[in-house]
């Protein structure tokens, strides 16, 4: 006859205490708990990702942000260099910001040349820590 192992003794102890039927249920509860925690974590992370990047956030009172006005001036200046035009910034109409590898700023701005004033949409990508900014797009609005 072989001697009972420690595992065998533990199983016998649980059996004699009436826990045999509860062990599978407790194991299932453990799986359920892990599932609930994973679901909560993924929900929190997806909400955090949405708030951290990818979505455009409206800038309220764009005239109150000197840096935003500087970026709009930069957009017009860069557009003039690339196109050979001579636009002047009249005013910022509205602005949005997006978190990317840095920040995207999207503006609707009014600019005028010698003959008339028009609205444009400009997007500037900025990485302040690298002292980097680039005009991504500058398009007339109809």
C-alpha cells in the first residue's frame, strides 16, 4: 500500500468538511471575478485613450490664447511662403486641439489679401518640447 500524498490528504480534509462541491463553484467565481476586472480595465483604458488622443477638443474663446494666435499667424506666414501669396490674418474664428505625438491645432481663420477677405481652415502640428511646428494643411472654405 502506498502512503497518501499531501494533496490526497488535503482533498480528504475538504471532502470531510463538505467543501468538495464548493470548490468548482469558487473556481468559477474566480474566473468571473477575473472577467469582470478585465472588462472594467478595458473600459477605463478605452475611455482614457479617447480623452488623451485622437479626438478634437474645441478651444473656447480662441482670442484669449496668445499662443493659439501665434500659431495662426505662423500658419498664414507658412502658407504665404509656400504659395507665394500675401495673406494677412484678420481674426481667428474658431479653433480645435488634438493630442497626437504633440498637438494638432485646427483653425478656422479669416485672412485677407489685397482685394478681399476669406475664411480658411489651417492645421498646425506642434511639438513644444522639440521647438517644432509644421503647417499640415491650409485650405480655403467656401
